[in-house]
């Protein structure tokens, strides 16, 4: 019963998120950036493949962060504003079950977004690697046509998006594997998923007691500090007092170290890639669990009367 209640909330959250028009706008913008990397690559000197891969993966990471913050900051607040929460909580469901369901729905939605963007990235890299624009474009258009047909035939179009995203990622991996290695891209996508898993939990911590704008701003600030965690831990500036340095080091220990999810090229193309991915993902799961427990505690204490 407990898992059924959580699954029900997660499914409804996923459906609501997938139907949000803002998400589709981000998808088209991110896709345009990924395709545009082909033009940027032509401006480099014998580094076309590196430009396409690095800029593409960085774009996927950044847009995934934006989607995660947007969904985490807005969906819970919408339930409160629309009074939907007041209809759900009187039923036999605990508040922590509701919040965990919301979290899982958000994570699945962002994972689908990453899968779709990853599929586009793989096809773009395949085109740049010489697999032929006709093949990559044809594969993409055929799969989109199949998605359109499935959405037209399905009673619930939102449920078609999940297999479409995963299938698109698998298809892109197959096309790129004909001429280049796919492991660095897939490893980076898994790390991005782990990053947004942590960020979604952190956003729900702020969303449990504040407005969407404040939640988004605070979450983005934590993300920026997390990307600078290594710098904060080793800061040696002569312009700062020792007290300020200790404070910054303390912040570096508390905020999630998002640098773990953006390793260098040596790691992505090395033999120990998947062991590193597993270690970083494990760190993300632990931190996300702690943040989700804190969000649940704050949500339990909030008065909705």
C-alpha cells in the first residue's frame, strides 16, 4: 500500500510535469544548442569532435539543472496554490509519502529529458564523426514520427514520452557506436542524472517552506557553490581573513560537491570510467537521501490550515 501511494503521486507528478509547456520550450532550445555545436566545431582547428562533445555535454548538464530547479520549485507550490494538497492529505497518505512521490516524479521527468537530449547529442556526434547526415537525420525523423504515431494512438500521451526518450538514447548510441566510442557520453549522462537527483532533493528542501522564486534562487545558489566546492576547500587567498577562509571551507564541506559529476576528459575516456561513475552516483544517492529526509521534516512541520 505504501509503495502504491508513492507510485500514484509520482505518476501524477510525472504527468503534470511532462504536460508543462515550459518544459517543451527548454527541450527545443537545448536541442537547437546541441545542433548548433556542429557549426561551432567548424571554427576550431582540428578539434571538431572535442568541441561537439564538450559543449554538447555541458549544455545538457546546464539545461538539466534548470529543468530540475524549475520543476522542484514549482510543482509542490502549485499543489498548495491550487488547493490540491488539501484534498490529498486528508486521505490515508503520509506527508513523507507525498513528498517522496513528488521527488520521484521530478527525477523521472528530468531523466527522460536527459535521455532525449542524450539521443540528440549522440546523433550530432555521429554526424560529425562521418556517419552521414542523411543517416543520422533519417534515424531521428523516423523515431520522431513513431513517437507522434504512438502519442496519437495512446490514451495518455505523457506515458509515451518515457519509452520514446529511452529508445532515442539507445538508437543514438547504436548510430554513434558504428564510428566512435559511446562510453564517455553515456557515462557523462549518468553523472548528470546523479547531479539532478541531488539538486532536485535540495530544491524540495527549500520548496517545503518558501516560494518558487526563492526556492529556485537558493537552489541555483547552492548549485553554484557546489560547482566551486573544491575551490572553497582549498582557498588560499591572502585578501581574506582566516575566519572567512574557515567559513568558506565549512560551506565547501556542507554543500554537495557537484564537481564530482563533471569529471575531466581523462576520466571520461579512461578505463576506470564506470567505477568512477558508480562512486560518484553512490555519493549522490547518499546526499539526496539526506536532503530528502530534511525536506520531509520541514514539510511535516508546515501548517497548511
